[in-house]
């Protein structure tokens, strides 16, 4: 049976796939820590890291579980709120889209494929990025760990598929093992981005690997030969 394009979603991870947030991440967490330290001083145990990019792809709650190992829920909530404020200010200054993102999204959207975001970030963070860089208009749906309350990327993508009534088909595009796992668990083809933040091993199970987001257009074109418009 011929699959229709509108029944064939293309789901994108955000950080490391569409958005380069490495510098942003290394700037935001030290500022959050600085504000917490000013308020709580030695009463709050804070674990510092040389580079905070190590947390890319991790849900916010798990990040603060490492940075604030003995903090109660109230302080973690406060830290998460501070992070949102810092991110809102710094996203336009310290973040950037990977080259070719806007053109790729436009090309795929024009071909009739429904496009989605599935990110482990907070709802506010994801919304800031999409809005500040003007790519929110390309997506039929935006799903985030913060917005949907999920703990894993697999759960998030399954929620997306269920919510929109998709049945085990489509493409999951990402740069981490969790993205590949999420796509596979939902019966989707997986595309691994070698330019992202994961290492080669993390995306070794990807059905296809791309070294630039623009290559996705040709990948989808090949798949599309068996899909009805």
C-alpha cells in the first residue's frame, strides 16, 4: 500500500541536529551557578564542571541532579527558572543554527512532509530557539521533555506519534543514541547526524548518516520514491 507524505512525519531532535548550542550551554550553567552561589553561599553544595556541553541531550532535571546533588525540589525548581531566564537572554547571542537548516526545512515542508521537533529540553528553551531563529513556522508540532513531562526521548517520540495518529513510519533525525533508539522504537527510519554532539559510536545503528543537514533532502527524496504525494 502506498504511504502518503502527510502520513510520513519527519521528526527532528533540536540540539546538535538543527541548533548548535555548545557555546550557549557552556555560558548558561556557570551563570546559573553564580546566581545560586550569591544567594545561598556555602549552604548549597554545587558541583562544577570544566565544560557543561557534557550535558547536551540530557533532561534538565537530571542535569541539576548532578550539579546540585543534595538540593531539595524547591531549589532545583529555582535553578530551572534561573536557567530559563539566562537562556532567554543568551540564546540569540551564543547559539546558532547549523548551516543549511532553514533551506532544508523549507524544502521538506514544500514537498508535503509534516515536520516535528522532539527535544529533551524544557518547553521554554525549545520555544525560545524556534522563535528567535524564525524556524517555528516550519513545524506542525513541537514536543519537549519539559512540555510533555517525559523522561526519555523514546517516550517523547511515542507520545508525538500517538498524539498525531502516526503508525510506525517516518524518519527520526538526531545526533545521539537516544534519538536513534527513539526512532527505532517507534518503527521509524533513523538518520544520524555526524556533525552533532554525539560520537560516531552513538549513531552507529542509524539507517543513514549525514555530515550536513542539507544532505537530508536527498535522503528523503530517495525514500519518497515509494511515497505518494
